[in-house]
C-alpha cells in the first residue's frame, strides 16, 4: 500500500528509495498538503493584491471607482508620492515611531519576563493572569480605555499626576503637542504588546538549560554577564522573530491613532497606514493610496530582511 | 487507507475553503426590499419619523420591506465608497450637506425630479442648493440644524449681566465679567469653545464679511487670509486666549460639550437645539439645571444683528447602483412628508421646509435656534470641498491658533494656500 | 541557535537563582514589590474599564475620580445588553470565531506539515509569501477586497468575512505550527514505529499529542484576531442583525459624544469570552508560542 501519509516520515522513506508510486507521492504530497491554505490565500488575497498593484499605476478616483474602471497613467502615482514632501515626513515619522515602539516593547517585555523569574510563585501566577487580562482586551476597547484615562476634562491620568505633585495637569491636553500625543499612543501600543512578548520570552527562558546558567554562575559570572553570554545568544532566534513581527505590526499602526484622535487625526499624527487611508478614502485618490501601500510593503521587506534571510536559511538546514 | 485518509482530509479542507469563498451569489437587491442608510442621529433622536415613513411606505407598497441600517458619521463614506466600487450601495442614503458635492460631481447619484417631492417649493434654500450640481437635482433636503448660544441664566445674573448680549463686543465684555466673577476656578470657561470646533469658528469669519474661499473665473482661491476673515479669526483667538479653558485640540463632540456644560463650570456654549435638553439628561447631564438654562442667537459684530451660523444639515440621495429607483423615491417622499418632518422638528431640528419654521418659533426652547437659522453661511460648493474637510485644513489652522503654535496670520496664510491647492486639483 | 532547537519540548519551570538566608529574603521582597508595582500598572487600565462599567453616569463624568464604584450599578450593563442587536452580535461573533479557528487550525496543520517534513520546489517562495502577506496594510486593501467579494456574492455574508479572516490568520498560524512539527524529535516517531505501530498509528498516537500545544497556540491567535477585528466586519456586513460584537461596540460613539458607561460595560462583556478562553488554555499558551518561535 503505497501511501502519501508515509512520506511524512522522511526516515521511513529514506530507507527504500525506489522509483515507485511512493516517490511520486512524495513529490506530490507537499503540494496536496499546501493546497488548501495556498488556495485560500491565493483566492482571497491574490486577486485583491493584483488589483491593488494595478490600481497603483492608474488614475483611480471616485469617478473611476463608480465606473469600475481606472485609467492607466504609468508610474505617475509613484512619482507623485516620491516628490511629495509630506510622504517623506510621514515615512520618517513612521520609522522613528516604529523604532521607539518596537525597542520599548522588546526591552520592557523582556525585562518583565526576567522579573517573572525572580518573584515568588504566587505573584508569578498573578502577573501572568494580569498579562492575560491585558492581552484579551480588544484593540478598539483598549483605545477607548486609554482615551478615557487621558480625557482632557474627566481623565484619571491628569488628576493622578496632579495629586502626585508631578505638576499641574488639570486640563492638560496630551494631544496639543504631537510629542506627548505620540507618547500616549506609544504607551498604549507598548502596553498592549507586552503580554505577547513577555509570555513568549518567559517561555523561552524556561527552556534555557539550568546547567548552563549554573555553570556560568560557578565560573563567577555576574547575573548580567550570564544573561548576555548565555541567555541572550540562546534566545536570539526568538528575539529576531518577535522584533520582526513587531516591526511589521507597528509599522502599520492605524486603529490606535485613528480612534484615539476621533477619526480625524491632524496631519502631525499621520503614519504610513493613515496616510494611505487618507489618500484613498478621504481624498478619494485610490491610485495614490495603492501606490503608498506598495511602497510600504517594499519598505517593510527591506526592514525585515534579516528575519527573512534567517528564515530561509533555517529552511535550508532542515 | 492512510492515503485515503489524508487525501480525504485535504479534499475536505479544500471544499470548506471553496464553500466559504464561493457559496451564495444571490443578489441582495430584490424588488421586495429596499435598503436605506440613515445616520444614527435618527435612531436616537427621531425614531418616530422613521416609523411613520415606513408605515406610510408600507401602505403604498405592501410587498416591500424597508431595511433601515444606521451608520455613524466617523466612517460612513468609507462604506459608501466600498458599496459604489462593488456595485451594491444602498437604495437610499443620507449624506451631510457638505459631503454632497463631491459625490454629485463624480456621478454617484441618480438625478431626481424636484416636483415629485412634498413641499418642494418651500425647501430651505441652503439645503436645496447643496442638492444641486450643474443645474440638476441629485438629492432631497432632509433636515438642518442651527446653533445658538446656550447659557446659564444664574451665572449671567451673578456676574451682573442683565440682558443677553446684542452685539459681539458686548458678548466679549460679558464674557470678561463672567471670567472675573467665576474664573478663579481654573476649570471655568465663560464660553466653552474647543479648538477643532470649526463650524462655530468660521461663523466669525463670515460675520466680518470674510469667506473660506471664493470662485473667480473658473478657479478657486482660499481667502481665509483676507482682512475680513482675519478680523473674524482674531476674535476667535481672543476667545481662545481669554474666555475659554476648553481643550485646544478636541471638537465639540468629544467630550460632548453639553455634558461638560452640565458639570457647572461653563457659562455658555454654542450648541444645537438638541443639546439643550441633552445637558439636562437624567443620567448623563444635570436635570437640576433646567430652570437656569436659556439660549439666544449669537450676536453679530454689527449691533442688533445675528451672526450667520453654519447651516449644517443632511440630504437624502439615491445611489446610481440601485435597481429600485422608483421605490427609493417613494420612500424619500414618505420620509420628507410634512408629518414626518414635523416629528424631526420636534426633536430640536430645523425641518426641510420653511412652512414648518413657525412650528419651531412657537416653542420657547426652539425659537432661538429658529431665529439663528435665518442667517446662515455654507461651505464652498466645489466637488473638492470634502477633501478640504477630510484633510482637516480648518481644524489644523484652528489648533495652531488655539495652541499658539502659529500666529493667526501665518496659520490663515497656510490654510488659504492649502485650500486653493485642494479646491483646484483636477479642475 | 541550534542548541535551543535541540531542546525537547518540555517546559522546565524556571528556578530562581539560589541565594542564602536573610539577604536572599530581602532581595526576594524587593523583587516582589517591583512585581506588584508592575502588575498594578499593567492591570490598571483593565480595572478602570470594569470600574467605570459599574459606575452611575454622574460618577463617571466627574472632576474627582471615584477609584471604587461606591454605588455600583448594573444599569450600564442593562443599557448595553438592551442596545439593539446585542444578542445577534454575540451569535455572529461566535459563529465567525469558531469557523475561523476550526478552519485555520486544519489548514495550518496541513500546510505546516508540508513545510516541516518535506523538501519541495517552491517552498521558499511560499515562506516569503506568508511573511509578505502580513505586510500589506489592510486599509489599502479594502476596496480591492470589496470588489472581489462582491463578485463572489459574499457581501453582507458571514461566510465572506470568515474567508477573509482565515487568510489573514493563516500566515501566522502556519508558521507557528511549522515550528512545532520541527520540534518533534525524529526519535519519537521512530520509536513509535519500532514498537510496531503502523505509520498512521504513529501519526495519530505520537505526532498529534505532541502537536497539541501548537494547535492551542494557533487557535488562540486565530481566536483573538477574529474576535477583535473591526474594519472588515464594519465595511462588509451591512445588515445590523449580521454585524459582529466589535461593530456593535462602535455604535456607542455617536454625534452625541461617547456614552462611556455603557461602552465600558459593553467592552467588559466583549473581553470576557477571550479571558475565559485564555484562562482555560493558559498553561499551554506560553509554551506553544515559544516552540513555534524558537524554530522560526
């Protein structure tokens, strides 16, 4: 009974390499296994992605939208955005924002995972449960909570900061200045992202063999040195992946800013995703919006090149 | 056998995907149902009018159900755009009057025959013109809202103000008195005026004879930096500096200004008719304030006159994608009938016809708003105007002025050039 | 890297570094205090949501915050539940989430089997594809997606939304599952077969239990994504009776401002199922995610 199933076990099939139905099965099996997922992605995303790229080479405004037909204008959309000072400002802002948010997320998330190792067991359970609570709050809800906490008139944040004598924050307007405004948004995003990072890193730490740590400690290494010399290299793959995913997620940040600023962020708050949305839905230049999206994807490919290469390399090894 | 198991599993999964992606396919638009998108104001404010229209429509077309789906202002156009792109926008849609021109110009709506609709001879001129493009009618006026100053009678008396102001100068002077008497509380505002409240701010511009933009020989020019407009903006800047402690970066809806007013630290605010009862709301407002709240139209800088207010409002239109135009028109007729419009007026709005203005004038709680409605301004009627609103040009300018990040003149210059650029794009 | 990859997928409870006597106890106390502080800061926003949900309207809009709802009321919850279409939204969300979780787990398992256990032409391309897919900003995809969905007759249908969610969660889930399959030591598979089990039997008895945590981790991810998504549900589902909980939640913000009490009550209700689901499978999560990640 030649089977497709058996070829999942490379060891078994390696034993008898014959030119039989087994071999054919072995060649076709992965494609059969991949087919459902690939079909789903291909059908649902493939055609829209093709439309998106096509749109980016077209004049596609409200007029064209209603008639379901764009007008080919070559690379004019790309030329337009690349010559637009606004685009470069938004790109720079998004890059800085992503860098700050991802760094804070990773550092604080890892620090909390290390802290989990140090606290008593009951507290570890409490903190993990707390993290799970935070994780389970939907993004939209999280934005509403934070918006409510920093509310200008009735926010608990202003009141508390004033009572703590950090300054007079009564009627402090966090969003009057884009720096403090982005501070609040960054806090919100980091707060929401920490549970995923902490729990993952903690689980990674749990897999670091104790013998290695003890050996290093016996050799007289300080805790920080142990972390740097032993733990960090072991956890490197996790860090690379978490960082790459965080970059992908934070670079596209939309909902948090959009809802926090009442669906009408002023242009100081534009990030790439909001800029693309603005050009598409608000200015009705869907072609421009599509071009911005394409540029965004290319940019992110560049930013996550390290991860990509590592992924492909491990792909080869195994 | 194992092979069969795996193949079967793969097949089942593929079928599941195929089923989820390709099942169905029946068209939504059947002649036994029409879909209407109204904003959720109707849901909360005047459900009676909707019910009345539906029952009248039902009597006329017994076999047709009306599916009213409520939308929110924040992102309803996003949904409309998607519907237009996919060819399945609703049969009737409500649009804000300043959102109309862009869609009319792009050919998103069916043309309508004016004589077919109730009260078409007495439609409010301001709303009617927002429904017309190149001499054709694409929408039906639905309702309008006018703003007036809602104020605390007791605080005015306490500050020694004996009568409501009859000129802008007096309004400012009264504001100073209020600040002197109550302003020691660092949260007190003589007038609650948040930074992004551009409808209210632009009224000052129009009062001094300025305009947002003018059309000259086929092209537009932003004119917020004209001397008249600057005179108006300077008044707004003075209010921001001396009379208000409202947020410089939020608008009138968040936090809702009537509810802030209800907290007692606000002498007055510029609000819609419905915001008066809302401030007295049992759960969120303060019912105890009922005897001490009043309203008066915002006075002009010309003594004795009224400052023109933004004629905000909504229109109803029929998207080109509909297959039920006749039914859609019949529903609009039922919804804009005199009876239904009376219900809408009762909820604190201005009805779409001048015939019902007397209706509001006889109610003391609506009369100041009805008087204010007589003098109004409207946004430039360019297909690109919606883009100016969506690019937040006016809000950005006001926030710069309120926060002191730019001088009035610099902020107005920058806004004017942006408006010129946006309005002339693609023209 | 390889040393981590070799570790058998058995989570070892981390051991606190050993110290001696009183010094150790004071240090422990210090860490615990820090831990409590961190816990308080992290949980406060969630607490504030729940506390607000139990406060009467006058206490919510107050210049001096009420830390604890002194006159707790259920009226916000009543208002939220009586908001039209609440139960429809609950039902729809449950349908969407269970369909997405079930389908994504099955499809991801099959695909990851191919990626983890086979070498084939186009493998790298697929790997780059599933990463690249996550980079496309959703806001720009809405119109193209809508055009496709309306051609397939999937507008205003839960099936359409399920299909879209499925494709958005698949890349991540395939990747996580692949990590699990890679982590299963070949010796275990061999041992099972030496014991005389058939290959299929080995698959069921050995592979499946080991993949269990991966399935859990994957389903959690799919669960959260599908439960929390807003834009797609908002744009693609028109009929109020067909909308999901997140869209229902958005109806609390109107022109009349945000109705904070019922909104926070509604938000609490929406977060509840996720918390329950999480706590049920919590022990598995942490391990699940890492195993996937370590082998990325």
